[in-house]
C-alpha cells in the first residue's frame, strides 16, 4: 500500500465515507490488523442478507467474540446497523470503524457519479495535453525539432513520450 498522509486515530470510532474505489477498505484493512477485531464485510452477499434480516445479530456476534474493535465495511447496505453501533458506542464504549459510499451521489444515476466525474475530468486533461502538443507542432514545428526520437535531443523525446503512460494506462477496477 502507498503510504498515506492520513493517519487514522485507532482509539476512537470512525465513519469513513467516499466513492467506490477510493481506498476506504484498503485503508482500514491496513490500519486495523489487531487480533481482537470483529470484521463484517457487507459486500459479501451472505453477510448482507443475514444482517438485513436480523440487524440484532450484531449484538450476538459481539457477545460471542467480545472484540475491542468492530469493523463494518459498506454499512450503508444495512442502515439499521448504524443505530445499533451508536447504541453500543454509548453504552459499552466499543470502537466501531464503519465505511460507506455516498448514497445520494449514486442512487439517482445507478452509478458512482463522483467516480465517473473524476475519470472523465482526467481523460479531458490528457486530451488537453495531447492537443497542446498538436497545436504547438502545427504552429511552431521548426522550434520543436524533429519527430525522430533517435536524432531529437533527449528532453524533447522525453516530453513527447510523457503522456503515453496515461493513454495506455489500465482501468484500476480490473485489478
């Protein structure tokens, strides 16, 4: 994992909100590796179904395992768990780490609107970089020198090749 500037307080309860693919789950997986932690991943269909039918099951899990920290990933899938978590934080002093997506940004469109906005903004930025070079090549071709990377000075070749990784980059959701 890339070292992040954000350092989570591992003593208090946390609600981590963000769009899909922003690294919420990765961050908590790398931050809360304690042995005495109960992990509930509502992305797993079985767990989502169990807790949707019986949100009180959370209390039974906690009584049986007696964890110090409870991690619930994708808590927006079973909103009733938020009330139970709040009650247990107040009454028993347990630490909860909850992750959730932005529901309002995704619901009306059926997709993660924020994710797609940033993706298309990045594609637009790359298009501007490529278009900028094309305009300069057309207007000031002699100043930019030869296109042959073997005979051109190395800074010009490097500058021309800089956008190539952006154009050839993989979709991060595939990995």
